[in-house]
C-alpha cells in the first residue's frame, strides 16, 4: 500500500512540474566593460551564463532568483551580479 501511495505522489509531482511555465531569462550582452574587483583593471567581462535559484532560496538569501556570471578577460576571475539584492 505504501508503494502505491509513493507512486501516486511521484505522479502528482511530475504533473505539477510539467504544468509550470518554463522560466525564461533575458539574455544580457555577451561582453561588458567594467573595473574588475580582483585585479583592479578596466577589463572586458565575458558573459558565462545564468544561474536559476529556487524562489525560497533566493528569498532567504535576499537575491534575485536569476543571477548572471561574468569572467574578467584580464585575470580570469569569475564574478556574479549577486551584489544586486532585491
């Protein structure tokens, strides 16, 4: 009986996941120019991609649910836009 209940719960979770709309992320520019916080150089930063955080995690951390990562072309440091809080 427990096995059937577990299977029913899994089916419900799968149906709920499929019913949710897909999250879309606005694509930022592929490169930006800024001062690197690590090497201090005015550098080109290359866009690496977006990180999607679950809403509950983002709320707990007081950050946007989507953060973007960039790499400094001078020193290869990776930075995110996490400093932009809600």
